[in-house]
């Protein structure tokens, strides 16, 4: 039985980790931290946990946390994670970090998009935790950088095309729409009900969203060349989910039938990627609450352009579910353990 700590347990990703780990047969959650809610029961912060988890939230004291856990999930904002992760690693703990702090391999790139990195030495130790692409490196890793939600949906959508060299790498455009939980649980005017309800808007337009360098880093590795994309995120008045529509120009004429076969072959055996049959398209409604990523490639016969649509739950495959998937791989457990639940519908 593995003892688990969740650092930053009072956010949406922390709650989702608890929901998933509660059904995991090989773990016990032994420590939860929250700076804002320390001293309270987690079930007082999240009443959905009443009668299932009554742990007291603690202040974040890294040494004390490490004494209680074998695996530590850090569900903290950027910068806050890299202030504590080095201590956990020095104490011999394995860390699954859900922040952006260890996703970018170049500290200068991190500094340009966030702020100066406080722990660049550990960037070389971190493994980017997208199992479908990095499974062999994740096994036994001490520090896993859990991917961002938008990057997960876009990278999985493009990986087969880039690995096969089938598209013009400078032609990629990604439009992604996310539910409001993607903004986190902190009070923000832009996330208030009256600000979001009955609206649909783009934000961070013009290549300024902080997930952009993460997406480009991983796509460049898949393509074997440095590339840039046009990425525009959108906010949808729903709780959870991401739908990404990705466009690219192929090197030669393609058909939808052949692309579907390409994707089926590429993701053959992957437990959480579902390539949809020709004529079907993904919907966030059909992955809600699950660790699935649904993907459908389509060719526009008029323009010849390839369009790939992908759907994930931003809190599960886009965050906490993928983190548990990574934990299973790191610890040599069955990859699907604790993640077998079906999507919630309706």
C-alpha cells in the first residue's frame, strides 16, 4: 500500500485527485495540505467527501509531509511548486507535479513566459508525463511533470501526423475551448457566474497563453524540428472539459479513411485514447469525469486541409487522472488502476 500526500488539496485538481484515489486499491491518502484552509476537515471544504475522507488539512511543511508519504502530488500554482519539490526529492520521495514548473526543459524559456526558475537543476531530472508519448521514460522517474490540459489535447491530436512527417509543421493552428474549472478555484471576476454564463469568448489571443511554449516544445520533439503554432484558447460556460480543433496542411493529398487507420494504428493498445470511427466526432459530454481522450481526424476535401478534433476532461486526462496514470507507471502498477470509471452522462 502506497501512502499518498496531496500538496494543495483544496483546489479543483486536489479534489479530483481525492475522488480518483479514493477508488484506487493500492493507495492510502495520508496527508493533505492547504495554506488557506489549514485546520479544517477536507470534507468541510468539499462536502462531497463527507463520510469518505475526513482528513484535516495541514500547513505545508515539506519535511513533515515527506514523513507521511511515499508519493507526493504537488497541485500548486507555478513557482509555489518549485519552492518545495527540491526538498521532497532530497528526502527520497517521488513527485508528480501538476504545476507548470518542470514542464519546460529550458529555464530561459520558463523565465520568458513565467519568471526566473528557482530550481533549474531539477529540470533535467523531470520527465514530461504524457504516457502515450513518454511511457518508457516515466517508469521509475523521481519527478514527473504532469502536462497541462490544453497541451494534452493538442499534442495527442497531432502526434501521429508529426511522427510520420505528414504535415507542414508551420501550418498548425489550434483552437481550444475549455470549461471554467480550467481557471482554478480562486475567486476571479472573469470566472464569476454572471461573467461566464451565456457567453463564449477567446482569451490570451496572439500567442501569449503560457501553455504555448509547452505545446511547441513537445510538438517540436515529435516532429524532429523546431516549430511554432497559432494557439487560441476559448472559455465555455460549462464546468469541465476541453475540445480542441486543430488544423494542418498535409504534404500530399490525404483521405479521412486513411487518417483514421493511421490514428488507430498509432494508438493501438492505448487504454485512454479512443480514435472515433469515420463520421463520428468527439464531444466533451462523452469524456466528462473520465480519463479518456477522444480523437477524430477529418480531411476537408475542398481545401485538402486536415482537421483533428480531440476532447478530454480538463480535470481528469488534463490534470489529476493523468497524474494518477503517471503514478501507476512510476510505481509499476497496472496503468489503468483506479481510472477504469466510465464517463458521466448525461
